[in-house]
């Protein structure tokens, strides 16, 4: 039992490291900016800290937080908000260059800077996510529309290519009319099951080995796509639902061509 547990932990750590390596470059830059930019801006305000009000200085730092969150992720925005509050305290409030605040008004300003920065960063990250979803939806609809125009002679190969790209697979093959073994299965609702047990794919990653995506036409089993997951995070539910839709379209095309091979 201890050997199995140790192997599982190593597997989870490997997936976590792979996820970190596959963070988009934009998010990694934004996270770095979340640490560094508030520091640099607060440092630049030091020569003016006696002439610029603390409220105006805090507003400048809020703008920095918004910019970081809009560029990167929610995590980058949170880091920027924390960094902005810390460096506002360190450089712009008395006693200077310490993390102590003596004036109650400065304490209120620092707390408001943190709270507003956190809220605004969430809104900015949400706006970016909506933009990504809109673009992604358009791409998914294009895939579905394209597959709907294919005939039985070309649909399998084309859907294999679409699934490989959509789900970031290492490999994808199609088996006609066979049901050998009990591999993990990608269901129509985007969930994954292993045997009769539901598998939390979003939390645990893909299960080991190939994963089947069954194809039916007119309630008749025709075959299945066998998916070999790649490294990195599991594609979101939206992408998995599109994959199931592509499998349905494959079944509709194959059903019109007569019996399965």
C-alpha cells in the first residue's frame, strides 16, 4: 500500500510541475510584474511623497494593479494588490522605509488600497476571461460547423485531428466496432469515469492510459476514439463538451454510410 501511495504522490507532483511549466508566457510575465511593478512605481513616487497626497499615490498604485490584472491572471492581480499595499506602506507612509504606520488615516488608505486593488483585479481578470471565452466559443463553433460538412470517408481522420488539437493529446486513434477492455471513458457531459467510478478530472488530471470516447449513430455503437492525453493541464469542461459533440457528429456521418466496418 505504501508503494502505491508513494507512486501516486510522485505522479501528482509530476503533473503539478508539468502544469507550472505549461503556464502561458503572458501569465508568467504578469505574475512577475505583479511583484515588481508596484515596487518600482512606489519607489518612483518617493521624491514626491511630501507633495503628492497619499490618496493620489494610492490611486496610482490601483491603476498599476488593474493593468497587471488585465494583462495576466487573477493570481497576478492579487499579487499586485498585495505588493502595492506593502510598498505603499514602506515608501509612502511615515515612518518611511518601515512596515509600520502611525497615522490612522494612512492605515485606512493602505487598507482601502488593498481592498480596492483586490476587487478591481478580480473584475479585470474576469473581463479578460470573458474575452478568452468569447474567442474560444467562436473557435469551437467553427470546429463543429466544419465537421458537420464532412462525409463518412473523411470524418474520422478529420475529427482525430480536431480532437488532438482541442484536447492537447499526444495521440488519437479510432477503433471501429470493438469494445475491448474497460478503459477510462470521456462521457457526453464532459466528465470522465474509470470503471463505474466518477473521476474528478479537473482536480486529479487525466487517468492513466488511453481514454475512450464512444461514437454512436442512431443509438447504435459504431466505434470509439482512443485518446492519449498529453502533458499539462486538463482542457476545460467546455472543450470536453465540444469533443463529445464532435464524436456525435462522427456517429451521424458514419451512420449514413451503412454498417460499421
